[in-house]
C-alpha cells in the first residue's frame, strides 16, 4: 500500500524554496534498491519513474544522469553531450561522500553539491514523473519541467535503444 508522508528531505526543501509543486510518495524498497522495483511496487510504467546516476566525466568532472527506470545509460552519448571524452560510473563507495545520499536514495536535487544534470529526453512524454526524494523508499512526483528548472537539467538522448529489465 502506498501512503503519503509529510517527511521532508533536502530535495523536498529545495523544491519548496524554489516554489515548485511536488508530492512525496513513499513505498517499500526492495532488495535491489532500484527504480524499476519502485515502479513495480507503485504500479507505474517504467518510463515515468526516473533513476539518478552519478558519473565522472573526463575531463569535465562529476555529473548526474536521470534516465527511465528500465533503461540502460549510453555512456558514449552522455560523454558527447557533456563535453567529455568519456564518462564512467562513480564507484559506490564514493556516492555518499560526494552527494550526501545513499544508494537507492540518490536525488538530482538537494545533494551536497550541484553537479550538472543530464536528463533523458523521454521525460517530455510524461505529465509527471517520480524521482528519488533523497531517501530510500521516498519519491518526488513532479512535472518534468519542474525537475528541469530545479536542476538546470539538460535534455538529451541518454539511453541505449534496448531497454533492460
């Protein structure tokens, strides 16, 4: 059962400060801590639930990518759009020190630093999307345009043609 919670996270407080509307939606995270599990639990299409991935570009540095729950990130496409020669996932042990968030709770909003955010262009096909609120089991329901405003996100084709399950 999904329940709404008044719990506030840094991401929610950032949206409040910007005057952007959102809804907090809680769910019970599965063992994989994945966006696809969240979509399944909430009964939503994978295309409407986005995951956030922290990456290191060479030479431009750290950045975040937001892609649909069941999609695979195209590292070459991200590198090209971000002005990097290559992009690689940041090792898990570095995630919390760099963002302030745990795996399964990483949000592109309200982290320790504001990294450049690249958002898969598939987001424009959704009226609202869910993105992690900065805590495991808690998502933000927002309009895609509001996510882009809050993050300064750059739209781009970031996923491989095939979806993963």
